[in-house]
C-alpha cells in the first residue's frame, strides 16, 4: 500500500481526512498535516480506509439533498 509522507500530490485525500476527523473528533480534531497522516496510517493499519469514502458519500448526500429541497 502507498505510504503518505505529505499531501503535496494528494489534496483530495487531505480534504477527506479533514472531514473525517472533524466528524469523528469534533472540537478535539487536530488538523495539521502530521496528525492527518497519523490518522491515515491508523485507518490503513486497521483496514478502515473505507470510513473516508463513507464520510465523503455522507457529505455529498447531505449536500445534494439540501440542494434539491430548495
């Protein structure tokens, strides 16, 4: 699996991690790159990277739902 050292070529991944961390840790979320990379590594080690995509799906669902309601 790919090792992430920075987000230079992965801005979408960084945004997904930020969204995931905000929802998971709420006001305790630490959103600097080092902590985001650590969170990515933890998800990867625990075979839980799917949570990033589920979070993105939820955000898109809520965003699209609010647009269709006016």
